[in-house]
C-alpha cells in the first residue's frame, strides 16, 4: 500500500486499506498453505448419494476469502459508485495472493451486469446477498470459455439456451470455470436458432441452485493448475440449467466484453502487485545474503538490475492504474459506446499485456536472485513465478491483446484518442515518433500488420506507461 | 536428432542415436510419470533400524536411466576419446527429459577427474564399474555447494578434510547434492589448516560405502524442486567420510572449475533441446487447434513468432555446440592452461547464459501458445516451463556467468581470442562494432563495468551465436 | 506357491506358476510403487478437447498387469476348461498385490457370460481379443452397483436400457466401476418397462467404444480408495451407450449372480493369499528383531500366536479352495440349477465371509508384531492392513454373506447338502452339534433368525474350514 | 459428552466441556483437513541457511490445538489438583480427533515430572509457560523410543548423557518423537558409565532452545503415519543437547514408567471416544440408508450388532474411566509405591489393551456398515479405522500389555488387589471363576504362562470392564 501511496499520493479509504493490509500478517500463512497443498478436493456426493459438489479447501481459506469481501472489494463499488476501492483492495490482495483477487473480480463482474441489465426483480433477489457486508457474501463467476477455446467465443461457445417462460434452460459445458462453486454466475450461451458467430451469443445469469433447491450446475472436476490455487477452477456441466437473460439478446457480445473489461483491469493490477512482491522478496534476500565479501545487493550488477526493475515496476503501476481510472469513467456505459470507452479499451489491452509480461520477467529474475533456493518449493519466489504465468495467460494471452488492440486502433482510431490523451504530458518527440510508427503500421497489409505487431505493441505500451508515470510523478 | 543433423550435417554414431531416440517413444511416458509424481520418497531405514537411504523412484525410472548409460553417455567418451557422443546423446535425452541429462553429466564429471588425476590404484578400482556397458553402471556426482551458497565457494565451503593415512576424512554438509545416492562423488572440501578462500579448497573422491561396507554418507532429505524431478537432489551429511584426494591439494580450485566446465556445456546442450521440445509441442498444437476460421499457426502474428523463435533456436544450438566442440579440444588440459582453454571458458559462459535465457523464454511462450491449457499440470508445456527455470539457475545464474565471463575477458583477454576465432566467418562490421563495444566496456570503472555488463554480454552472446550459425550453415 | 503345494499336493501347471512367481521378485517393487503413489490421475481430454479418459498409471503398471494375463489368468480357463489355473495364478498375484487380482477376476467374469450367453456373432467378435495370449488383452469389468447401494440391486439399479435394433442403449451411472477403462464390461440395467425389483434386471455387454469409434462410456472420476490401488475404480456415466443383451432378459438376475460367484471365490482366494503375506512379513520381522535378550519370535506369547494363526490360515485356504473346486464343477450351469450349485453357493458365502475376516485380523496382528513401525507408510504391513479392509467389504460385506447364506439354507436346504458333503471326513460329534444348531436356528422367528445369525455363521464357517483342512491333510 | 454424563452422572466442569464440545462444530472441518493433507512439511532451513525445523501445518491447526490447552487440558490439572479435567477434555477431543489428544497428553506428561521432580529453579523457569491459560502454551513431549525399539528400553536406549556442570549433554537419536517441535521434552538417556539395562536409564528435561538461543535438537524428518496426523511424529537428533536431570539418576526407570502411566490412561480414554465416534457415524448412516425396503438399521442383524457393540462400548468406558480414577489417586506417588499404585498398574494394562481392541474392531465394523463407501478416503470411517490402528499400537502393543500385566500379577499380586477392589459389586460366581483361573495360570511354567496369556488377559479385562460398568450403573 505504501507503494501505491508513494506513486498516487493520498488514497481513498486509507484506514481501511491499512487494516486490510495488516490482516495479511496472519493471512499470508493461510495463503501459502492453500498454495502448498495443491488443487483442493472436490466432494461430489454425500454418504447418501446426493450430489453436493463441495470444494474442500482448508477452513482457513474461507476466512481469508471473507476478509476481502468484508473490506469491501465488491460492496464498496456500489456504495461509493466507484471501482477504485476494488482496485486498491485488489492490489493489496494480489501482493499477498495473486489468485485470490480472482474471486473478488468475478464477483464484481457478476454484480455489475446484474446491476446494469437485470430486471428490478432479479436485482431485488440477487444483489443484496452479493453485497452483504458481513460474513461471506454470495459469490459471482464469469464463465465463457468452452473446450474448443476461449479466444474465438463466437465459434467455441456451444452451450445452448432454450427459452422456458421467464427462464432460459442452458445445456452445455464450461471448460475453465473460475471460482467454481459460486452462488451466481454470468454465462455466455447461444439461444436456440442464433447464428454461429459472436452476434449469436447472449449473456445469462445462472444461480447455483434451482428453484426446487437442487444443484443447478455440477462440477465435473477441478483443474490442476500450476498457480492461482486459491481460486478453484473447474469444469462445469449444465443440463437444462435455469437461468435469466441479461440485457437484450442481440447485444450479448457487448455485455460479454463489458464483463471482460473488469477482469482485464483487475489482472493488470494483480500483475503489478505480484511483480512488486517478487521484487520485495528478492530485495529482502539480497540485503541479507552474502557473497564475495559483501551483501548480494551491494554487487553493481545486482544493484543495476534492482534499479531498472523498479523503474519498470513503477511504469507498470502507472499503466495499470490508468486503465482502472478510465474504466471508472466508462463502466456504466452501454452500447453504443463513447470515444472514452474506446480509449479505455486500448489502454486496457496495453495494460493487461505489458504488466503481465513485466510480472513474468520480474518473477523469473527474482528466482534467479535466490540462486538454487529459488527453484525449491520451500520458498516464496517459486510460487510467484508460477502465479505470474497464469497472470500472463488468463484474461487473454499476449497474442490476443496485441491483435485486439490493433483492431481497436484500426476500427475506432483508438491510437489517436490515446495520443491525444497523453499529449499534455508526453515528450513531444517521443510522441511524434510513436505516433508516426503506429500510423505507418496500420497501413501495412493484413499479413504484415498482424505478423509484425508485437514490437510495435510493446513500444506503444512502454511509451504509454512511461508517459503516465511521468504524469503521476509530475503531479 | 534430425534437428541436430540438419544443422551439423552427418553425425557420428547415427545408428546408435536413432535407436536411442526410438526408445524414447516408450520412455516419454516413464519420464512424464516420474515428473508427475513429484519428489520421490527417501527410505532412510530398513525395518531393522539400519540406515539405507534408498530413493524410491518407480522401478521404470531405473530402466530409463540405464538406457542412456548403455547407449554410451559416459563410457563412449573414453572409448572414443571424445565428448561428442555425450553431447549428442545428451541432446536426445534432454529433448525428452531435461533433468535426466544431469545424472549422465555428473557421472562423466566424476569419471573425468578420476581419469585425469586419480592414482592408478584408484582408477583400477573405480573406473571399470563406472564404464560398465551393460546394466546400470556406478554413477557419479559433483557436490560443491553448501548451505551458505554455491557462487562464492571460497568462503561457503565449510566441509573439512582431515588426513588419515591414504584416506582423508570429510566432515560437513552438502546442500544441493544432485544425483544423490550415486556410488561415487567428487566433493569440494577444505583440508585442515588451508586458507578460507578458493585457494584453500581441494577436490576429493567420495565412495558411497566405506571400506567396512557401511554408508559413507547419509542423505538428510530430498529437495522439493519445481523441475528436474528425474534427478534426485538431496542434502548430504558427511561425518568422517572416507575419501581420496584428487590431484595436488593446492590445485583444487582448478580441478573444481574443470568439473564445472562439463556441467556448463551439458546445461547449454540441454537448454537448447528443451527449447526445441517446447517449440515442437507448441507447433503440434498450433497446427491442429483452430480459431477464427483457421489453424492457429496460420495467423500471421503466430507465424512470425514461430519463425523468429526458430532462428533463435538454431543460433542457440550453434553456440552450445561450439562450447562443446571447444571443450572437446581442451578437456584433457591441466593447469596451467592454453589460450584455447580460455577461449573455451568465455564461450562456455556465453553459451550457458544465453541458451538458458532462450529456453526460458521459449518455454514461457510455448505455454502462451496453448492458452489456458498451458497452465494445466495435465499437458507437457507446463512441465517444460518448470524445467526451463531450473536450467536457468543450475550451474550458475545469469549474474554469475556475466561476471565470470567479464573476468575472463579482463584477465585473459578471452574476448580477443573469441573475435579472432570468429573473424573468418563474422560480418566484418558487426565484428568491429562488438569488438570496440567490448573494449570500451572493459575500460570502465569496476562499478560501471559490472553494473552495466548485462546488455553487453547479451549482445556478445547473440553476436557469437549468430556468427557460429552462419559458420555451420555456410559449411 | 510352496504353501499351496504343501496343502494341496502337486499342482497343475507348476512350471508356469514358478515362473510367474519368480517374476514377482521384480514385480513387487512396481506394485509397491503403484500403491505408494495413491489414486492415479485421470486424463479426461486431450489438448484438442477430445474426451479420452486415460488412466495415468506408471508405465510399469501395464507391464505388471500384462504378466498375469500372459501367464493365463483368463485364457487358460478356456484352454483347459477349468478355473483352477485362474485360482492358482490369482493366489500368487494376490500374495504380492491383492488388488491386482481384481482385473483378472472381472475379465474372466466378463468372458464367461459372453461365452455362455453371447450370440456366436458376439463371441466371434469379442472373445478372441479377450483371450489373446501375448501382450495386454482386452480387459473385462463387471459393473452393477449404483449410487444407492450395491446390496439391494433390485431397487438400486436405475440404469435404463432401451432397445434399438440389435443394440440396447444404456443410460445411467455406475458408482463403483472396478477396472474402469476396460474394453468390455458386463453391466446390470433395467429394460424400459421392466419391474422395479430384481426380476426387472438384465445383463448387458458394453464395449468401450461405439461403432463409430467414439467413447461409449465416460469416467466421471476415479475413487480415492484406502487400498487396492492397483485396480482403478471409477464412476461411469452411460448416455445412450451401445450394448448387447446377454441371455434372456427375464433371467438377468441369474446371470448377475453367476458373475458374482466368480468374484466371491476370487476374493476368498485373494484374502487367504493376503493373510499368508501378512504372516510372512511378520515372521521375517520377528525372526530378526530382538527384544529382552532374544528374537521376538522366541517369546512364548508371540510363538503361540504364530502357531495359532498358521492353523487358521491353513483352514482358510482349505475353505477358499473348496469354494473354487465346487465352482469349477458348476460354473457351466445355467438356470435352473442343480443341488451342487446350491451347495457351492453356501460354501462360497462361508468362504468369502470367513477368509476376509481372517485376513483382516491377521493383517492387524501383523501390524502389531511390527510395533510402531507397523503404522508407518514406509513398510509393507501398513499396506496389507489397508488392502485387507477392502477385501472384507468388496463383493459383499459380512452382513450380506451371512444373510444370503441363511437364505440358501432356508430356501434350498443348502446346509443339508453341506453336511452331507462333509460327512465322510467330519468329526461325527462336531457335525452333529453343528447340524442341530443350524436346524434349530432355522426354526427361529425371522427377527431372531437374522438377528443372531452371526455367531452361527462364524461357527459353521470355522467347522467347515476345519473339516476341509482335515480332508486335505488326510488325503 | 452426553455419553460420559449418561454413564458417570453429573460431571465436573460441565459448562466448560459443553463450550469446548460446541467449538468442535467448527473444529471438525479443521481436523478433517489436517488428516486429509497427510504428513505435514518440515521446513528445515530458512532462506539464509539457518536451521529452523518448522512444521508447516495449516494455520488452523494451531488454532485447533490452542483450544484444548485454553480449555484446560493441562493447566486445570494443577489448578484443580486432579487429572479428571484432562480426562474429560481428552474424551471430547478424541471423539473429534484421536490424534490431537496426544499433544495434551505428552504436555501433561512433561509437566507432571517437572512438578514432582524438578528443582524449584527448573519449575520456576519452565512451569509457568506450560501452564499459560491464554494462547498456545509451551508444549511438552515424551521421547523414549529409539531405532532398536520401544518395548525393551533397557537395551534399546543408546542416547548418552554426559554431565557438564548443572547441565547434562545428550547425544543420540529418538526414533518416534511424538509432538516433535515441543518447547520441552522429557527424554530417556543413559548417563555415561551406567549399566546397559533399565537400571541404567535416567530421565532428563530437554528444552527446545539452548541457552544461547540456537536449536537444542533437530528434527531429521517427520514420519508418514497411517493415522494421528494431527500430531507430528518425527525423528530427533541430539548432539550435545543441553538438558536437566529429573529426580535421582538411579530412579530413572521409575520416572519413565510414571510418564507412561499417563499416556496409557489417555490412550484408553481416546480409544473409547474413537469407538463411540465410529459407532455414531455408523448409526447416522444406518438410520438413513435404505436397502430391501427399510432403513439399514431396521434389519435385525444390524440391529443386534449395534446393541451388542453399545454394551462393549459402555464397558470400555467404565474400564478406561476406572484406570483414570485410580491414576488420579496415585499420580503423586513416588517410588517406593503403595498397593494402590500396583492395582492401578494392572487396571491400566487391562484398559489400554482392551479399549484399543474394542476400538479397532468397532472402527472396522463401522466401515463395513458403510459398505463400499467405507473404503473411500472421502468419508469419515476410513479415517477412524486408520486412527484406531495407531491407538492399538501406541503406548504399547497388546503383547506388551499382556506380559506387563502378567508381571504385575506375579510380582505384586496385583490380581488379588483387583479382585478385592471389585468384590463389592462383582457377580460372586464370575469373580470366583476368574480368580481361580488367574491363580491357576500363574502356577504354569513360564513358557506356558506367557504363551497362553492372551485369552486369560482378554477374559480378565472383559470381566473387569463388565463389573465396573455394573458399578457405575448401580450407583
């Protein structure tokens, strides 16, 4: 938190954040334990043959999870009509447990469309338990990906939705269902007869239990992930599962993308926190470990690396924070969107991409600082390294963000919005260079434009991050 | 192997290599199983209270391990008076199981100093079981690192050696003892009264059993490593353990470094094989998986990445192979060394450093190609990613190789030897640029020289790799 | 095997048995490893999203499994028209790995009804791969139990069978599917419209793959069992799974019981082998461990216990063997059955019940002989103890066998057949006592008859076992 | 607790017990989780190479453990000068987690000899932290057994004690060190020069840390036990470990036996609680599961078994409680002992032996009641079954208690003390029968006396238990 404060200046809810951060002195051991024990068990049946699909985390897990909800990771967003508390609490969470930020994110990503698009009846029924301030509230989840992949949803989503009175009955499978076991989920499905592309998708609200009290979805199994073990990811089976349409059916893909916006920003925030954590652990090691007659940190090469990485870390922070700030302006919008929304989209792609790369590199390097100890399951860096890779892939791989960012530039001129946004504080020459570089790139043939997009996107992200940090520091 | 052949041209022992590679169609499942089950058990005592320190791998493990020995990973080196068979077999091994290359490497690294420095009595006693051609031979191991670290051996080695007739009795602990359980090990220790620096170290040959048949060393525990689970790494306790001095006591540090030479080259070879494997798995995925109406491989961005990575892979190969070829010229040398030896040293530092970086980047990227599937323990890339990190840290972290490489340039003018070595085939301008860059760098102050050494070393490595590939291709 | 030989005299196929037993010197380590690693993984999907349901045992497992098939655990039964080879090979198997006897048993229990009741077309298609003599043949499996329980099949089986041309389509779930992954299974199901009791069940042959090459059944998960980990037990999901009716639909329950006959005899044989193994391990310990100035075995109390347990072990063997010999006479029968069949039924109930009890007691005691070492996962007795409990519960709990045995006496007068069968060798007085005890018991009210059946059944089993041993020894 | 109350009448500290029992509604999930995760990790070193020997239980474990201490499992014994609170709290603990009773027991078994035999200086230093009422107090441990065995301590203890001023320095290994990690332990060792038999042993108090703050003992590894995973059992290495002699050196063996007295009584109490728990779980299953048209419990055979087992359970309780009550009279005694002490010794042997047997049988049977579900790691009975076996072996195998009980009868006439003790309530005829049976037995030759002691001891235990229950019920 002191890192955030140093960069951002006075924070909203500082007392709250301090208390939450203080709790982690106790919470870290819980988090480490959850990671160490690997994938939790799934108890599918009780002794009498009833399907229960209970996830057997250690009891402390639920305590840890509850803390963040109580601090307001979800309910404060509605209370204060701002996602900033979510972002700040999420940063503190992810510094200690990057995977744990996922439940808060997907819960918020469920509450928001419910709030924006749910009927007043649905809201009255489902929002209050989600926004409960004491104890574990109802959790949300966002399930899009199916077995054929998560990038090209237009084709990969095979889950069918069949209307049945006020309800829709969903049948299909979700292959990467994060925070499985949640009381509510928003789910992408294809209404019967809708086209086999992204226009054919709609978004549904799926409760855990049917009206008759039985399980509305079952969990086939939990995934054995290399990281983020503090969020259970499972495969979900839907068989005529009761659900509610959110928004207009033909706008489904917009709603889905709005859901992803939140996840991407949260991922960027988490990635920065993770990078900061890996650096902090490397620092505490290098300050104490000796070699060749002095502390490891005292060696010039090591010292240079720490200094340079710190710069990148601060830039990452500035970029992630800007993505969040822009989202905070546009998260209430619906289709059709403003230019501000398109600007946000591009910044979000840059932020998700760049922060995750920085996090992965930093975690790898922190491991190297530890030498042989770094590869042992006994110490923390081995964990940050695993967590970082999930961070890099979740919510879209680098390829995805590069290409989607490119599209936002081509179709919406989002790069121009960005350059304008940065113009007040950017170095003029740099801005001009980058700008002409981008414009030139957009005139290439498709093959070339996409094929050589990576260095362009990296530069654009770095330039943006650097400029934004200057803005924050200049302030 | 076809990859090696394509770059190198006709290989020695091709039939043998083909057979060995064919065996891996069966062996891969064994290797995957060994990795999946994590750190093996250590059975310390039998039912009657006798210490046995037995490592409980699945029986298949021993079969897999034996294959490489039988193919000649060690014995052929002496038979053919060349380390090339070791390098080629090692490449095939590491393509399927990077960790498994370690036992062969440390066995060879034990046999070589025994062969170079052992008395004829020691050789007669210990070489034949190590060079056995059928069944599992006696294995070797190279134990230097202690709990205070593995970089600064001069200070960190606290194991004491006390003379006792023909024997020396060793007392101390080895903290990262790879291939623990080996029948023989070469061990760094400090003779009583020797100075507390690198000059005070000597190298000893330590058998597993004492003359009276009891265990000569005990294993405190096996390490829970994130990768390379097919070699058991343990903590070894030495209590008056019987051992034999190798070479002259005051030359100990030279012998130790000679041992490390082999490991570094082997690590470079393994890293390239690992990178090739990660690429191969990514390729087989991208060729079959569809998104947005075509195979993933067909997307221009993906295609570019494959193409560029292939170039880096080939360059890595050329660099690693050159390190091996040079070692093959100088491995019989003893102190004082020739210029060729110093040239080798620098190339080895460049190769260990650069190939491991390329491997780690490639493994990370291969994971991203798989999208969400990449982070699941179920599929292979998650493993290559873990293996790659061990590869990057074992046998010296990047920091270590950068600084040691720098030293070789400063003290031995190794860069000049290198430039001369490359001059016939290098691009003249590039050579000149790199050369003046290096010379300028060496005139900086210590703080600057070390502090900014990383980009210099990266460039030098890349230039060397590129030039060497050109040489191979030009041939 | 020498134990069998000592009791039974010269055995058929002695050379074969010796070879098979000799193999276990290598096989034991495989078996121990499989047990140690716990429940294997189930790989449900390949990287491209195709369901594969692959059980990830260590590769050695398949080697171990193949050995018993090749030795003839199944094919010799048909070759020699005798189940004795199955019983003898099973004994040797279970001495080393009690769970491994299960695959052979269920494979035979699949081949037999196919041979007795399959159309010539079915036989021509499926028997040859099951009776293959080299490599791993097609395996069988017998899946009856569903989530509501395995005793009262008449009510618990909810799987429905719907006719579709020559095929029947099965839909439902099997909750304890042993040897899951088998190429063929015999499955209890209820044809549409059939009554909700045992008369409403029929037996179907279910191949692993549909005609179109896709999976015909899927595995929901593998069960985490306390023992018998060398046979995978899973939950099977049937959705319109293609299958073939065996025999006449209305005789289904008879076919099901015939399948169970084989399992019960095999369980009895395995239990005796397990008890012998536990005793052998206890003996080897007691012969070497010292306390109070002599070997543990030398203490009078210990000595008495070994002597008495050996008597029980030999009696168990005689009882199990008799059950097998009688089965060998009647296994070709179909409904309606001979008196010999009913005699067999009673002996089988006595044998399954009593041998499992003796095995459980012996394993517990063998653990105690080892003192504190006995509770450690490191040594063998802890395993035998876990295995024994599965043995006691599989194929019917004690309650089940007591009550079913009682029914055979009430309805078929099976006790009289038994007494007559034993009369030539039994002690006259004992026979008379037991006989009148049983007759008196059968005249009690239902409540009393069932409520107090346990000591009666125990005595009857013990008397039978004792008398049968006398017969074998007298011979 | 209601079970205790029903048998014993009003209990001391009822409110306290109720609160403690109520806590377990939350605690059970913690306990189950600790069991499920198997043997915990041992973190031997911190990142800087300092030995720390930290046991990595989930954080909740410590919370669970603290609850019993805070409730008074140890401090109340001194507060109320009575071991009854320890026994009652222990019963409630063991009902939920049989292994967790061990830490309380060994802590008390450390505090008691410190209180009886420690110098006032030692007491002032070490008792207050052990009797702390809030938070986790210092824990104790009782380490006797070495690698050669735990029965014949006179020979098996090889740990040497060397005097050094006020301290003694201990060197050796303890092979089954329960509650390893405890802040204090009482340890059997042999002073230099003492004879190689039980007379040569003395008892020492061993703190976890030396005067200089470093670890006073190290943990070689944690044992992989089949049960009681909620107490860490390890192997302890002592190298010149600082310790304090307790009592007079030549009375060491008496002090050691006094320590064991407490453990045996605690084990008996735990075994009964475990048996009750297994029955309770079986009951809840049998009340709800249906077969053959009625609840499983409704079947006469099942009903009989429940009724009979309940009788045995109540008898076990009476026997265990009497052992505790007698101990409560004599626990302050020192050598030479009263007849009451010898009576206690015999009752303790009978109780430890018989209750553990009943517990093991009950757990096995409870598993059978669950049918196939019973062998799954998913449900509770599989755990009780594993726990029960540890209970049967810990604190002396059946053999040990039978023979030691026999010795107490031979040497101290303890049987006569017992018969006199029971005479007021025993059935006269039964008492006379048992009495003459015992007397006759004691006149047999050693070989026969020991060799046939088991049925005699069983009968004597059963008679004693039955009579004691009658006493409690009559009251």
